[in-house]
C-alpha cells in the first residue's frame, strides 16, 4: 500500500528530503570545485551560481524513471565524477579554474613536458584529496532514493528543471542576439562552469580558436621578411626585454606625479630610468591596441598587422632567440590574436589558464619563467613579458600584503564612499604592478646584461578620476584621458649604455602614440630596414610630431586627436585634472 501511495503521490506528499539528496549528489560534481573557488576568492560568484542551476538538469531522468533512480544516479554520477576530475585536480594543482586554455596547453605539450609538470606539481596530499573526493560522491549516492510523483507532476517538474537549467538561458541568448553564433557562445559561457560542460564547451571553443589561430599563423608565414635589415649590434651578445602592462593609467602612478605612493620601488629606481611622460595608446582595448603596438599597423593602416611582420618576427630575423611569457588568458575568442603573436616566438610560457579574466591571478608568477629565460645560454635573446597588470577586477590583481590603501588618505574628495573601495583597490593593483616591474628590472640587472628593458602598458583605465568621477573602465565612444595615458619607461644596462651612450632628455616629453612603437623599439636596439621610419621613433633626432589619433579606425570619421581630451596639466598635477566634458566629442 505504501508503494502505491508513493507512486500516486499519495497522502504523505512529496519526498522533499529525497529530492534534496538527489540534487546535492549531482551538485557535488560541479559544486565542490566552485565552492573551493569561492572560499579561496579565486573568482566571482557567477560560476558558482551557474553550476548550482545546471545541477538540476540531472534530476530529470530520476524523476521520470523513479524505479531506476539509484541505477541512473550511479551511471550519471560515475560519468560526472570522471569529467569533474579534470577541473577538481587542476584547481588543486594550479589554483585556477579549468578552461579551454588548459586544453590548449595539454594539446600543445608533449609527453615529456607533461611528465615534467606532473613531477613538479604533484604532492603526496593529492592522493588522499582525490580519494576523499570520490568517497564523498559515494556517500552521497548512498542517500539517493526514488522520489515517486504522479506522472503529470513528474513531467511538469522535469520541464521546470529543464527550463531553469538550460531552457531559459538558451531562449534568452538566442532572442537577444541576431547572430546565432554569438548567441551560442554566450549560452556556452553560462553553462561552462558546470560538469561536464567544462570539457564539452572548452573543447569546442579550443577547436574553434585553434583554427582561427592557425589561419593567422599561416598568414603570418606568408609575409615577406623586412628588406635590407641591418643590425648595429650584429654578432654581439644581447638580451632585450619588453614588458607589456595592462590597464595601467600613468596618472595613477607616483612616478608620474600622483600624490599617493603607488610606485615606491620604481620611484627608488628613478635615476636609472628614462621616463617618457607624454605617450598615449591609440585604442583603450588590449587586442586592438597591441595589434598596432606589436606590428606596423596604426590608426591609418589598421589592417597592416595581417600583412606586415610582427615585432617577434622582426627580432627573429635579426638573429634573436625569442620568448613569450604571459600572465594573460591563453586562448579565448578575445585573446587568440595575442596567442598568435606568442606562437611566433621560439618558446612560450602560459601562466594564466583561468576560465574568466576576472579571477585571482598574480603577476609574480612571471618571475620563475623569467629567471629560466635569463639563464638560457642563447647569446642573443628577445623576451616579451605580458602582465595582467591592473585589469579589472582590481582586487584580484594583488596579494593581501599589498593592500596598502584602505581609507581616504590621498584620495580625491570627489570619490564617494561607494566608489572608494574600487578606487583603493585600483591603486593597490598599481602598487603591486610597480613591485612586479621593478623586480623584473632588478632581476634583469643582477645578470649584468648587455641590453635594455622597456615597459609600457597596452592602455589605461578610468577609475573614478576627477572631475568625471562617475566613469569606471574604458569606453571608446566616451573617451577620457585616463583610458589613454600610459606609462612608458626604459632601463638600460650599464654595459649597453656605455657601448652606445644616448641622451634622451629632449625626447621624454614628446607627444607620441604607441601605435608607432615598432619604430621606436627598432631605433633603441639598433635595427634599420627599408620599412623603418625614423620620424615615427620617439627617440630619434628625426622625430616628427603627429596627431595622436584615438578612436575606432574602422570608422575613420570617429578618429580624433587626443589633444582634444587630454588635460592641460603638468606632470605634477596631471593625475588630478581632466578637461571639461564639453571638450569630449559626443559621437565618435
């Protein structure tokens, strides 16, 4: 009789506890890793929320076939457990969330490299951790029991769970976007945090971005080398380092006159640095900016990055062994172009494989591979170090010991109480970035190199900077100067400076766009070729000032000269001033 009552949804009502144990069992395979991510502050709450909602999907077959609930739970649970091991294990080892970037690294590594990584990161406690993880799943499975509902109620509940877990997100994205591919990508982004979609979505995105990258690499291989290349230092040992920062507005650096001590270590090195204080980026977005910074493209020839050699190709042609160390995400739809640049180098070090950019990832991770590269016996080395810098979310960019700014001291009065935590966290991120850049210089100097290190940021960032205190982030359609003003500093080793002494004093204040960076770099390192334009070199005696064009070059009518929005200020008060809003074009 009791069985009949259960099958009919009898007088005892719904077995809510049974439903709870079912849900907890299936949540376990996504939820444990997401819970660890939350407890360690590695990323935001979105992944945890999405994994929670998607766990309801697996209740559907158990509700429709309650007599086989435990068998179905065992089969589905075993599959989910196997799929979840990748994300769970990767987090234990690297402290990062599994993503398509991990799949890229796995397929790019050979067996020897894989064994080396395993030997380096494997620890004894991982064995009991995996056993405990499996034991937890088994204990939860033992609590799973059939939940009998009337057929109409079971169907209704199943439809509700399908709708809540995947139906609503799919409908919302496909109704929101006209492009089905865009809708699919946004839908995938929402289901990716959960098992097994981490693997399914990650692999599909990896294949798509790999095909895109391979097409770009094949195109780059077809590009003719630079003509008549001459190297003033040909045959001489040299190490040249380019450090690319991220989202760093020089107006928030004490090195450039900001009242808060956000760059204490670079301030101490000031006498050893050439600090250029009038450099701007052409675009306030990483990919679009670096397509110009790292190639012969510029605002007037934005597609030239597809048909001309990159900076890496230039240095390889000059006889340098090339390295790319990056703490940016490895291979995503946005970052594929950067990975393409990196793959042109002889050796790569990919450090950030988080699923989200807004995840806790410290730039100090670059120190170890940087030391490894400096120890390489190659006589001529060109090293790119790409930092995560002060990328949003700022609180994820620095370890707790660098939380230096916690109150209003030194902050403008225009910053509201609600804005202050974000304002402070950005300054803390800049302060940690200072430590990283200064440490790279010191570690480089300790090797007594013959060479130089140049640091610039891809773009700036507006973070409630006065007087436009409500602006946060970057918007090309509504430009403010913090989005474009970037640091640009050069450190020369004593050996390099002694061999070719140069006076940069007349160049430090020149108005310059980083879109012409490849000409400045070539000039600094002694390279000449037919395509070189000395008038575009910041440090050349033949330098010619040009309009500092900002805006989207795909819409030429939108391009404006940065002088229309830049502050009328000296270095000492640059951080506190902004042009009146009426000077900013309303439509770009």
